[in-house]
């Protein structure tokens, strides 16, 4: 494969991933319109559900926001009973953000709706194509994590 052909293929892959990401984001926002949370709150809740209780600093690193911005985000989520601040039993100086039942339920419902959307999109794909797509995306994800 020539260098220019490879560069062209990489450009095509990047473009398709960018477009797919944009569509998923847009569909996600449409789904979130039916819930009392913002897109940044959804991202924060997802990290907390996936990783467990995190400090403001840890959560800030995951969602790529300043600690002060993350603190404001958590304040609003706490007012809406989506999360609560809890002291770490091993070190009382450490405060962790814990997802409440309402927050967990919203994340679960929204993810189920996103998966339903994707299921509908994939109805024209064979089982083998979906399996191959999943394997290739997992491989790409792992390569990105390793770099």
C-alpha cells in the first residue's frame, strides 16, 4: 500500500468516526431532553457509575473539566438528588461523590434508549457483520488506550 493511499484510508476512517460520534452525540442529547440532567451531568454520572465513587479531582480528570467547574456540576447534581458527597471511611479528609438511586436509574434508562437506537440502526447488518464491527471497534479502542 502506498503512503498516499494509506493516508487517504486513515483520513476516511477518521471522518467516518467523527460523523458517527456526532450522530451518537446528537441522538444522546435528544434522549436527554426527556430527563432532568444536562449532557455534562450525564457524562459525569456515567464515569461515576463505571468507576465507582470518585473525588472531585478524579472526576475532573475523567470528564476533562476544571475542578471548580466539576464542583459546580456536582453541586447541581446533588441538589437534584442524583449524587451525594460522602466521606471516605478510610480517610475522613477525603470526600467522594456517590451516585444515588435516581442517578443510576437515569443512566440505565438513557443507555437502554441509546442501545435501542443502535439496535434499530443495525437491523440491516448480519450477525456476522455486527460481530466483526464490535471486534474491530474493541481492537481500535485498545490500541488507543495503549498509546
